């Protein structure tokens, strides 16, 4: 590391760091959340807004998750304006010359830390902090920022890394360095099975609400229980991986939860991260604790029209083929794995239709359509989980761009 880079890191670390003080707050217990805990489920809150978390906080809650969209909501409220001003002033005062884009990236780093630390100070629980989407296709920068986030708050920060070829490889290295990882933007059993076997992140995700929605949007069925089926199948695959491979310790997070019924249905899963509105709906559902039961080993019949042209493609989301398992077995045995680059991993995975090489124009097209992709606009050779992950990443990129623009306004 050159002297300028080292100085920059020291300055930014000093701005981002806070000593965590005080004791964990005492909260009331909730009988429904206690039931989830009894069934083996950790319950987290999915928000970056302190006030929303405080309004629903209960004794059973053990962590929070943030992301680029949630961070943008906090920043647009103006609550981080002084952090932006102070960070820019300090960088300039130290005579550190950065390009505009690097300045935005570094100020964004401090903002993310401050948003997460507000939550840590209030609740004394772990908080997942997401990387800037601009680093998602850079192995070097993912490692760089992942290590820096961890250094700011090693006791409480979990680093969220998006599911890209570079992300898989970075997570493998970061876990070897004992950096806690939440590997995000997963949409299928196979994506998460690969993550568990290749890198064993602490957590992997299924964004289940978006899977239900993509079926509805394409008039391929009611969409009911589609995301839930993928989530439960992923839980089963992870259990098997943990039982059969001693190096695998990954646990599953059900993310993109839309309502209280989904919370109840997914009882027994490793982790649920729940938006405040869905949490309140679950707590106000009128269910008794005895009515909340595990469905992990149930046979799920998802709301997909079997006659629809997309039916077979959707089923690939919850299947783990022998071909894919063989690919994973070969990959984890590859002697060049620890020196591999993202492009090399993507090339190897092309044989199982993973990591489609989207062009810049493709990514703009995906971003323009929103968080749910238009499957009819793409050839069938591109897997649905690949498209869903890219749509999610581009959706977060759009919200991050709005956050970046607020930072940019202070540079002027």
C-alpha cells in the first residue's frame, strides 16, 4: 500500500470508528417471536432506520440488516448531511487528492459505517453492512472494503457481499481471514449451495418475495409459495452440506419477506430478516404460538401453472442437479482456486449456465426494468437466477446512485 492510500485509510477509519458504549437495552418479550426462537429461528430486522427498529424491538431480536436501498432512505432524510460535510472537509484538510468518484466511494463508506453504528449503539447486536455496488465486479476492491468495514467494528459488523464471480472468490478469502460475511442476492438452491461449498460464508440468502413476484408478473401462476419453496429447498440443501462437508457452516437467511404470513410459514428456518411492516403484521396476526409450526420438511406445491412455458425454468430454482453438484465438486478440488480471478470462475461456470456475461448495455436495460426482470426480453439460455441476481444488483445500484448524487451535491 502506498503512503497516500495508507493515510487515506487512517483518516477514513478515524472518521468512521466509534467506541461502542453502554449495555444492551432491556426489551419486552413477544410470544410469537419466542415461538420462532424455540423452533430454532433467529429473527432479525431489515431496516437502516433507527426509529423504525426502536418502535418494534423485542427481546428475541438478535441482528439487523441494511442495504443500499435502506441506506439511501436514511441519507435522503438529511440525517447524514453533517457526516458528509465533515468527511469531505477532513479529506481536503489532510491534502488527500481523490477523483470525484473515489471521493464519493470513500464518503459512502463512512456513511454506511455511521448508519450501522447508530443501530449497534442502540441495540448492541450485529448489523450487516453492504458494499458499494461499484466494487461488486472487482475482487481486489471487494477484499479492500470488506476488510475495512470489519476493522471499523469487528465485534458487530457483518459484511454483505453481492453474488458475483468476484464476490464468491472474495468471500472465500475473507472467511479464511475470519471476516463475518452475509453473502447476498441469492435466488436459488444452486447459487447458495455453491457459496456454502466454495467459501462457507456465515450466511447466504434467498430473496423469496421477488421470486413470488416474478411469477405473478409473467402470468405464470398465482406466485404463492414459489419463493418459500426455493427457500425451504435451500435450507434442506444447506443442512445436507453441513452434515457431509465439515468445512461448511453457512446458515440461510430468508430475505425480501413481504408479509406476516410468510414469517409464520418459514418458522424453523435458520434466520428470518423481516422489514418492520411485515414484523408488525406477524405480531398483530392474532395467531397463537401453537399455530406457528415448521414447514421445512413439507412438500410444497407452488403457485405455478404447469402448462406455462416458464414452468420448467422456474423449477430449476429449487433443484440441485447432479451436473451442478459435479461442477461444484470439481471446482472446490481445483488446485488454482485460491489464485483464481472472477473471469476464470465465470468461464468455468458457463458450462452450468451461471454468470452470464452481461454487457454494459444489458445492465442498463436490466436496471431500467426494475428489480423484477422481464424474462421474455432475454434468451432462455440465461438462467432465471442469474437474471434475478442481476436485477437485484442493478436495483441496488440505482438507489446507490441516488445516494451518491446527494454526496456529489456537497462536493460542489
